[in-house]
């Protein structure tokens, strides 16, 4: 299912340069293949705005080669952005009003950075609820990532996330706990997923809400779960969309915060991410950074060129398989008028609520 470059959004050109299949709009309209229109509510801050576009676009575009994907990024005006971020959104993003008017087949909602611990006190809280309520009534399926999962669990199911007291940070092994669900058909029974969060919704909370857990980790908890009907809402707590270097970028950011004095402790390594060899290199870097800070010299550059060749990606193929299952099922249960689900395809005798 190739992506269609339906706008001049730079993410399309960047992905094409990386080898992804991206069809020009003029070429796509002449192909006799039904398209899918997928929204991306991008709530990430400016520094991660375009990278998040590419990460989720990549997963959708790599899922399979049957339909054409029209991607519709939008955001919430209540999220703070600098001039560059506002310019990018104004030039390439649609408004929520435009999204509602045209409709969607499916929706992806990203995580977001928050100030403080209470989600209900965030400026985007009410607007996010409006989007999710609209999608629940009008979109075949909505995939919630990380903070979006926590928000839906709180306002729709009354299950409030709990602070971990530390940052769950790294790459963790997971196991599929229901191999028959269509989202995990053909997926490895054990697979890795990156996590990066300070809060968690536990398995008992998913179950208390009547939700169905599909994959979890002994160390990182539930990663993948679905709504009681089996498909209307998809919940992720990890970050399967992450690039190979995403955790390295986070680590570098925390190191620089420490060097600038905005963090009091030196950041630990992300779990299960750096090899012993790379950890040794970074330990040496930590010593050189400490000497530079103590003597007032410039902070040395992190030796990324030595690190990058040794970072393995052990999660992308599974993420691609799950997205493939997701968009394939959306394709099957939406009609040719595209933005309206086939409600007749809901089978009350099917425990998943769908005809598989």
C-alpha cells in the first residue's frame, strides 16, 4: 500500500529518498485502487514534530502494497509551538474542522510532552477528548500511542495512570498473549519494543476497563491492548514507531541537560539498548565531559559516529506487521465511500466484534 504525496509536506520527499514507495498524486488518481485516508493527530513538540510524521508515515507506507494511503496530519492549537513549528503546521497540516468535514478511515494519535503530572490539567485535555469522541463515533479505528493511551484510559474508562517514580527507558522483550486476535496474526510471539515514559497503566487497569491485552512485557508491562469490541480503539504504551537512533537522541538530550546544569544526575543508559562496547565508549565520554565542565571548557561532542553502526533495531519488523494487520482490517471493513465503516460487518456472535 504505497503512500500518496497528496501535499507538499517535506516528509514525503524525505521518505522517498530513504527508499519508501511514494506515489505522486497525479499518478495515484489514475490507479483503480481504493484509497484509505488516515489522520495523524501529531501532538509532539516542535523538535520531534517532523520526525514523528516520518516514523508513523513509514510504518503505514510499509504495511503492504494493496491500497493507496492519503495521510492527513493535524494538531491541536492549544499545544505551544515556536515560530518554525507554527509555520510548518500552517503550511502542511489540516485543521480539525477540515478533518471532520472530509472524514477519515482511521486515525493515529501520538504522544505528547506534558508539564506536571495531571493529564486533566493540560491545555490540550478538552480538545483531545473532543477529537477522540468524534473519532469513536465516525472513524473505523483509532490507534492511540503512549500518552494518548493514558488519556483515553482516564477520561473514557476512569483508569488513571500511575507514576513509576523513574523513567521506563529502553528496549524491552514482549510476548503475545492472545495469538488469535487479527492485530497479531503472523507476528512473532516474542518481540522487542522501545519504551520511554514516567507513567504506566497496569494490566489490572486495562482488565478493569474491559479492555483486551494482546502483548506485554515482564519488565515494561502492557504494550498492546484493544477496546472491548476488539478494534475500535487500539492502545500502545511503547513506541514501536521509534527509529533506531531515537533513544540515542533522547540520551544525548539528557546528557546535554546535565552538562548545562538543568539535570542534577548524569543520565543512566537506556535499558537493553547500548552494547557493552558502546557503554564503555560512553563511560569514557562521561569522564571527558566532567573534566570539560569542571575546567570551564566547551562540552565535547558525543561520539555518535562510533555508536551508530552498533545500534540494532529489533522492533521495526514487528511494528510493521502489526500496522499491516491494522490497516488491512480497516480496508476490509470500510466501504467505497471510504470514511464510513461497514456497521453490518460487526458480528454480535464474534467475541472480537468483527468478522475475521
